[in-house]
């Protein structure tokens, strides 16, 4: 389980970094492509999570509350 959550956390961090990347926004097509790619990866990872995953995490992922999902993962794993 740790592996899938680690991958998911990495993808969530990557998405947040892309959103915060002011330079990336200068090329809107590339920026949008990068966001789409990482968002698709997050969705794939979400579909591979076990059914016993924390219901709150599942809720955040389904609602696309990715910041909250990342915070929950990091809190549960004791990561700063």
C-alpha cells in the first residue's frame, strides 16, 4: 500500500508544482498538456488503490480536492 500512496503523493505534488509554475503558464498549450498528463496519472493511480483506502482520501480524490488529498496522505504517513 505504501508504494501506491507514495506514487500518488508524488503525482499530486507534481500537479501542484505545475499549477504554481508561472513560467509554464507563458506557453498555455504546453502548460495545459502538462496538467492533463499529470491529472490522468492521478486518476490512474486512484483507480488502482485498494477498496479499503481511507474513505476521506477517496472523497478528496473524487472531488478533485488534490491539495486536501496530499495533506491527508502526508499526515497519515507522518511526512512533512
